């Protein structure tokens, strides 16, 4: 097994903007690290640099403390599981798994190969399918064969490139659990690329969030969710996304289009000057129909009236949508900043999570409570989380 160290890694294709821009990460032996980010953020390029399929423009890549920048992929002893499985259709499951061992000619006897293949097959519950061809397997079974090929080589680490993106939603959920269990059981260092935040949050010990080749934050899933470093991470992690509500700093309160919200303790002393605009970060679950909030809790947050455009009932909860009046001056300022930050245009709307039995409906006013203690405050100019 292996630790993998990325030290100021840079990848440039031609003279354009670097696809990977000064990324440093220490991946511990046995750790499950997720690389996540939107399309084009450089996550696949970074994985391909680790495995040796892509040259490193600058920086160092170390495996178990040894610099491997110039080593051929096969000398790095890492195993890659691809999105399309890369199985040989004319070979049986047994031969597909045995393939990497047969490639290293003479290194393994037939008995050794047989033992390793059967061991991998039993780890992956494929014992009964060894004589089948890939065409006669389900998507999940094909995925397991691809992993069998990785296991059989006794590789130092597994590298996964969006391995589940071709599967339907249900199977993706099952395979996610299988990969998580297998990785824990084998304790093998793994780096997993995905753009799916559910995979990122459920699989990884730590998650590295990338945007335009730059590492935004690396942390445990819980820390990313609860303490996002900036607007990008805050908006990327969580579904429905965090609400960003523009507000003016006015002494001890934020003046928002929904009313005045108190400045939470964690933001005191870190705010820009009075009159400046900030973005308040409030997750949908930080809100509730005020009728469902007991006395003691009500006083720890703020209550306001809002008109709902519509609600979505999901069975176990519901979402309510509130449009607010956007001050034209604030809008102009935010549009200008959104361009600088390459963000989306901000819609004057927030989404709140309501109890499933709430009677609040679209077209009507409702009294809403918000837990302002859990509020994040972002500097719209830098995107930085000030709390
Ligand atoms: P996706 O999820 O869409 O696969 P990604 O986050 O994995 O995206 P990369 O494939 O690593 O992103 O690409 C990062 C950037 O590098 C993109 O802007 C892409 O266009 C560019 N890029 C990738 N491969 C090449 C290449 N061979 N030549 C030139 N530019 C490339």
C-alpha cells in the first residue's frame, strides 16, 4: 500500500490556462480521497498525472516518499478503474480478471494466477460468474469485474475515474456502497474522481474540491458541508444548494430583503465596514415553518413573513420557494462580482425546507423561522467565508 504526495503539481496544455494549477495534497496510506468539481475543473487530468498517463509540467509526485514523475505507468504499481470498465468482450470473467497477471509474462504460475483470480472473485462475489462473458453480465457485475482486475494485481493504490457514471441511479447507489465497503475492508489507498456530490460525500474520508484547476478546499465531508471555505464550495456541496441572500452590514444586524437578521457570534469582528454588501449563506434546512418551532428555539433565531411562489411536497419534507425584492443597486453590484468570480447570475429567490405537515402553500404568506446562529457570511468580492 502507499501514501501519495502531490507537491505543487501543475499541468499546462499548450500556453493556455493551467488545467491543474499548483495542487498540493498528502494522501495517507489507506485513505479514500475524492476529487470532485464541475466539468473541466481538472480532476481527470490530476488523476491521469498520478497514474502516469499525463506528463507533469511542474511540481513533484511522490509515492511512498519516492519521486515518480518520470516513471512509466506500469512502474508505479497503481491500478486504474475506468468509467467504461475496459473489459475484453471476447474473454470470460475469469480471463478478464487474470489478464493483468498473464501480461507480466512468467511472473506468475498458472496455479498462482488461479488462486489470485478466485480470491478476487470471491471478494467481489463473482465466483458464480467466472465462465460468463461481459455481455451476459449486469452493469454492476461488469463494474465488479473491472475492480477484480485492479485487486488481482496487488496494486499499491486504486484510482477510479468516474466509475459509476454509466449506471442507472439505483445501481449507482448499490455500487457506491459496495465500493465503500470493499475499500474499507481492503484498506487500500484510493483516489476517486467524480462530479457527483453524493458520491463525494458518502465515499470519501476526505474530499478535495477543485475549480478551474485550483484546489478550493480539502476536508472531511462533514467539514465541507458545515464549514465551506468559500462561496464556490458552499454552493457546490449540498442539495438543494445553500441560499445566498444579499445583505447590508448595519452595526449589529444584517439588513436583508427579508428583514433584519442578527450578526451571529462567529462573524463578529470579521465583517466589512457598515454599509457594505455581504452574502448570507443559509441552507434550506436552517429554515422552518415558525409553527413547528418551539418557544425556546424561536428566540435563538429570527422570524419573518414571506410570500411563497410555490411549494414542493416530497413526502418526508417539503420545499418552499420565496422570491424577494432585489434592490437594483445591490443587483448591479452582485452581477459585476458574479462575472469576476465566474459565478452564475443570482436569482432573487430562496428555497426553504419545511416540515412535511406544514400547511404553507404557494401563493400564500407564511411565517418562517430561520436559525441565524448557523448562518455563514461571505465576502462577495473574494468569495471567502468570513465565519
Ligand atoms: P470532466 O468532468 O468533464 O471530465 P474534468 O474536471 O475531469 O472534466 P479535465 O478533463 O481534467 O477536467 O480537463 C481540465 C481542462 O483541461 C479542461 O479545460 C480541458 O479542456 C483541458 N484539457 C484536458 N485534456 C486536454 C488535452 N489533451 N489537450 C488540451 N486541453 C485539455
